[in-house]
C-alpha cells in the first residue's frame, strides 16, 4: 500500500514525465529504492535522499514530509527555486538578477 509520500512522489514523477529509471539516474538513487518509496509503507528516507528527489522533481523536500499537503504549494516551489539559484555559477546568478530587475521595472 502506498503512503502519502509514495503518492506524492509518484504523482510528481509522472507529471515530469519521468520513469522510475530516469528518476533514479537523475537523483542518484536506485530504481528499486524509489519503487519501494512509491509503493510500500514504512519507508523512512533520509533528508539527503528527500533532497535529491526534491531537486530533480522541482520541489522543496519539506513537501514530502507534510502529510496534510497533497500538491506542492508556492512556498515549496519558491524554496526549490532558491535552492537551484544557490547552485548556479556566479555568472548565471548575475544574468538571472538582471532578468529579475527587468521584471521589477515593468
């Protein structure tokens, strides 16, 4: 029986058009482990593994552990955006800052 975590994971994976195999490859986790997360109870992934999955699926890992939330909220997406921003090279951050300044002026 799938858990809420499993339901969220499977839903996001399918929304992104990813197979179990592709999500495993992109997250650095095994296909069988992700299948177990999606389909079995009592799976308690580490924060590191949830972060890896959240990074690939475009959400903050907090989304996975909030049982009362079924779909990512804006705050989950914003946190994921900020996390991705932090990983950018300095040159790319500067380009993004300039784009954001353009939006602020309009």
